[in-house]
C-alpha cells in the first residue's frame, strides 16, 4: 500500500513537553485536562479524533517523527475521549502496521499514487478500527469517506476507499487473523538479533508482547504506603515494589497525582536504581537524567542527587516532576562526555541514550523508523559515555550502567568493551547483582549477574519493558 514512502530517519530526542501535554517517565504522553467535547454539526461527528489519528500516522510514517512528538502536537482543544480514541487508532495502526498492510494489499491491484494525498492513511486508519479495535464498521467506513471527501486529492479515491473497506469488513478479518502477527509486524533485522541473543522462542515471545498495550506502573515516594495506594489506585503490588493497574484513563485525575505520592514508571525501569544498593546520605550522580523518574527514586531513597542532562528543556521537565513530588535535586545542563563534577560521587547512575527497543510496547513506532545502523552508532556513543562516567565515581564506588534496549550491542557488549579497555588510569570490575536487589525475581538476572528484563517476562501480569543494567565498581588506584 505504500505507507512507508521514505527511508527510515535517525530519530531526534523526544520533546519533553509542550502546551497541553504531559510526558511521564515511561514515555507515556497524555493530554492535560481539556474541556468536554464541543457540540459539532452532523458532518463533523466522529471526525476530529480520526483526523488527529491521521496526523499522527502521517508524522510517523511519512515524516519520520516519533509517536510521542506526534501525540504532543495533537490539537489542544481535542476532548479527552477523542484524544484517547485518536491515540488508540494510531497506536494500533503502528503496532500492526505490516499486518494491516498485508490485508489491504489483497484488495488493491496496485499502490495508490503519490497524488492521492492522505488516501492511503485514511484506508489504514479505518482498517485499524475494523480489524484491531473492533469498531463498528459502518462508522469507520462512513468517517473514512467523509475525510476523503474533505481532501482535494483523496476525494478522487472515495469510491475505491469505500469498496476496499467493505471488503475488509466482509473478508479481511479472516485474512488478518490468519497472518503470523508476531513475525509479520517485526522487522527481520530485529527478529534476527533477538533470536541470536535470546533464542527463537524468546524472540517470538518478545514480538508477541509488543502486540499488547502495556499496563500502567507507578513508583511510590514512600514505599511503606504501598498497601494504601494499591487500594486508592485499584492497583496490584508487584514483587519488585511497583504498583500496576490496566492502561487507560487520565493519569492526572488519579488519586495521589496532585499531592505527588507517585510517578509513572515501568516496573523494569525502576530496577537499575536498586542495583546501587543503599544510597541514603550518599552523593549520587544521575547522568542523562531526563525525564527524571530515576532521579526521583534516588531522592526518595535519601541520596544527595545531582541530575545531569545535556538538554535544558528536558531538565526543566525533571525539575517540574520533582516539584510535584516535593523532592529536591541539583540539576546541571551539560554533555556528560565533557563535563566533570567538582567532587567525585559515591555512586553514579548512567541511563544512557539508546534505541529504546525495550519500550516498543509503549512506543510501537520505534521499529518503523529504526534500523540496525542506529544500534551500532549509539553503541559507540555509549562506550564513550560509560568511560566518562567511570571518571566521576570515587575509587571503591559503584556505577550502574543501564539502557532500555533489547540489543546486546547496547548492553553487555558496551560493558565488556569498557572492561577490556578502561579509561587511562582507571581500574574497574563487574559486580553481580543479587536476586534481593530485584525483588527476588531471579529471572531478571543473566548468567553474569547483570539485570536483563524482556517484554515477555511476567507475561501473565502484562509484561515489563526490556532493560539491561550492569553493576560496576571503580577499584582503588
């Protein structure tokens, strides 16, 4: 169908926040409270959320933007329910992109021409409603026809859009269900990498986990209040201490948000800080800190925290989150590879920039605009960052290196490269993590004692993000 007319682009860092949007620590973007849905004429009924979904799909598939940036650009006056519907269409359409395309191609004798405007996206979004979301077909088809009629290029393809969507409704569901969804929706390079790293069965389980929307996890400022907030949030207390409830609803309206009792953070994302051990009273550097979930963890654990990030805009988000939580940390805008603290830290956390392939459940656009070349480019940066971070920790101190990536090149291979060739004058060793550091979940530790979570872990509970983290110690000179 031609929904990817341009080659993948290198992704720019996600914008932390613009007017009317809130970015949470797990990358969840949600609209701030908006007015109720305005009264619309009969010709506009159902169109605003679908129009917003088309804008998201266009931004990701044709312009190489991240889904988070595209969500952030949604109209600020879009009602909350419409914004949620737009996100569901876009996320479902991206999560099942190749599967939906395969069905549509059954009824298209040739790809729609470049001059068809948004017609391919209109088809894809409406098919997503029918095949993925289980929406009423008549509403999806009717709104698709209206959207096409309003565009000077797409209007010429209304008849074709209508005919194809009716085929999708009557025949497409069987064809859709017959496809191997995990395999079809995963790029070959990623499937090959995960099979080589974790085995073919695990690769399939990872890909299957990516087809399901992730639940909502919370970290508490006061862990002793877990039972109370589990009741208030109607959440489960996970073995690692995080709270979990199903996705959906407005986060800012949940109990405890306004008073700063918790922050949104995937259960796996909360584990790297725990690998530092007891940090109470210690001077801890949180490098590449934005948007600040791990900074909040360190502060809540009683550490004296300095959060460093090269983006002043993203640091502003860290400060905003800390203010809501009534926590305090000093912040520094600097490039970690060039900056050095006035005094060496007792402990360092480096949550390095990465391909973020461990977060595909939440960001289904990642595999669309990523390629194997991105992995290798980032791995080179990560080696430099880790070398710089080791120079900032006291001899005898602990450093935790973490990435939310499934790619070995960004995790254990980076650590091994630095162990093999540490910075001049620095001696370093790997420290194994004990299961007590990860809530007794030994499945989260690899053979070397490093943290390694996969999206398929805890499948019965809704999975976790894919994270890698290693404990390192700088040895005395």
